C-alpha cells in the first residue's frame, strides 16, 4: 500500500488526490475492463446507460427482454420484470389497439356494458 493512503481516514483526508489518481487510472480503460481489473480484489461494477442495458444479451437470455409481435409495428423487444414467481418469466404482449372491442371486452369484463355501435363502455 502507498504510504499515506493505508486507511480510510487517510484517504478521506486526501480525497481530491485519491479522486484524481483513480480518474487518471480508470480513464485509460473501457468501463468493463476496469470492472474486471478492480473486481478481482474489491466489489466493482460498470455503470450502464439505458442503451447499454437494452442491448445487454443476458437480458434476452434471462427473458427480462422478450420479443413480441405488435399488429402495427411488427416485432419489438419488450422489457419485462426481472422478478420470477416460479420458473417461467412473466408474459409480455402488446397493448390493445385503440378501438379494439375484443380487447376492451377482455379488459373490462362484466363490470362494464359494452356498446355495440361505438367502441365505448359505460358503467353498469
């Protein structure tokens, strides 16, 4: 250990120096490389932006992102929840299209009366 940096209190006293040393070293590498290098001796993780998260192949492998088919836009990668209640991932699917009576009926069920002429519903 470098003299003057051996304790947390000593590093805190020299926080600006420590920040500069760490910034200079880490800026030489890509964030995943830094994560692997530091992670061997201390907990470390790369901070991903939303684009990187969406493109992470492990999200598809773990079914957190699933491909669904939408009637208008076609195939679309949809984010689901990472929480599992059993072995299967939660199902994802497209939202009903505006004016879809069948979708409206399945969503609102017996609590509403469906108008046959206009795609509207009124409370019973």
